[in-house]
C-alpha cells in the first residue's frame, strides 16, 4: 500500500494481513458509495506468485457483491507492488494499475491457461470449466459478449455452440458437465451430420472426386494439402487412403486408380465411398481441366489456411503482448506468413 501511495496511487488500501472477505466488501462499498450509477472501480492487486493468483480467483467469488466494475491486476514476473517499485520505479506501479483487466476476464483466462487449447479435447474441457463463469454475469448483453470472446479465445469458431453451453449452466460451476459428453454430443459427428450443401463440404468433396477421377490434373498440389485441410471425418479418411496409396502423383489410369483405392480401403463403407466419388459427376458443365482443378484445390487450401489464421488469432488474443513479447512477436510473424499464403491461394483461385 505504501508503495502505491508513494508511486502516485493514493486510493490504495489493504486488508492488513487477513484474507479479503465479506466485511471488507461492505467497508469498500461504503467508502466508494457503491450504488447503481456509480462510476467507481474496484481494482484488486495481488502478488504475482501462485498464492496471489489463487487469491485473485477467490476474489472473483465475491464479484457479484459489488455494483461497480471490478478489475484485477497481477504482475507477470511475480513481483509485488513494493518489489516492483524498488526494481523499476514509480511509473511501473502506475502502469501495473493501468493494465488492469476485468475480473471476469481474468477468471476466464485463468481457466483457459490450465488447458491445452491446441487440441479439441483441451478446448472442450476449457469450455466446460469457463461456461459457468460466463453464466454468472448478470447483465445479459455483457454475458453474450463474453461468450463471443470465449469462443475467440478458445479458437472454436462456433459462437452459437458456446452461447448454448453458457445458457446450459445456471452460473454454478458444480453443475459443470464433463468435456467428453460435450465432445460426443457436438463434435463426434458422422458424415451424415454434415450438410452436403455446405459450400465447404461441397468443395472438399469436389477435390476428392478430382483426385480419384482425374488424378493427373491434381498432381502434387492435392497431396500437399494434408488431411487437416478437410473438415469432414470421411473426407480426411479418404485423403489418408489416397496418401497411403502413394498420392495422386502415383496414380495409374482413373479406372485402375479407383480399383487400387478400393483394394486398400479398410472396410466396405470406405469402398462404397470410393465408388461414389469415382462415378459422381463434377460440379462443372464443362470437362474438368487443369485450371478447374487448380481453382478447386486452391479453394480447399485457402479454407484450411483461413482456419489456421483464426486459430493463431485466438492464441494471440489469449496472450499479453507486454508480458509475453517474444512469444507474441513470434506468433504474429507466423500470422503474417499465413495471411500471405492465404492471399496467394485466393489469387490462384481467382478467375476460375
């Protein structure tokens, strides 16, 4: 507290060796006249160590006792305000206060930080733990905005799904459902659950048809796409089958190529899918040529890169560019490269 006052933050107060509790809330509310229409702010400042992080999350449990906005600020390198002032001066303490974040955001990001958000399983587990926190927000508009933010931070790119998960909670974390149930309900979908008229699904299927019916037109460009370029599980499995047979660059005549794929298919369902793709007419009135194949493959690649861009942006939004400067800059450089790649693919598909 003395460090804050000396640094030019005269409104700092402390609990004097006791944990922050309900009585402190009552005193603070009287001091700042915490009523409807109040323009005040409550900023919790905790030590940057693990104990301080836990204390900040405990304070979140009392957020609903305040009418005014509540924020939290924690020094990333573990220094408390006194140590921060001694090491970096008064301005560093003032900057610490200026970098405050809403208590809800801090609590949500704290949950996300415990999970590997680069995997679907981690995203779903984080969503199950964070959704009750968002559901506690009393203001409906603010609650919806945090649900949208949560979707971006997770990198799910499905606002409706996240909003539904938030609505499914009554604000009590004890009502949390396991991640596996969510995954089975919404992500373990069979091919029939995908809309065949979805433009993304249609262009993926078209690329697979070309790879089977006109492998000579696809060349190494199809093989370079990778299984992750396909969103439908059956499409990814078909790409893997093509790759296991040497890729389109190793194809024989279309008839022999389709026969080889059927021979290596692992079950009757996969064999039937090969046959369906081999006889289904292309989505063009004219005979498919090299330019048509180039446009289709570029479109599939562009959609895949766009998903990568969205995932990288979600990771950037979860990072603090000041406290994690090196990692942030590295990831931003990766984003720039992906944007260039996406533009090249858009240009490649243009005019087709």
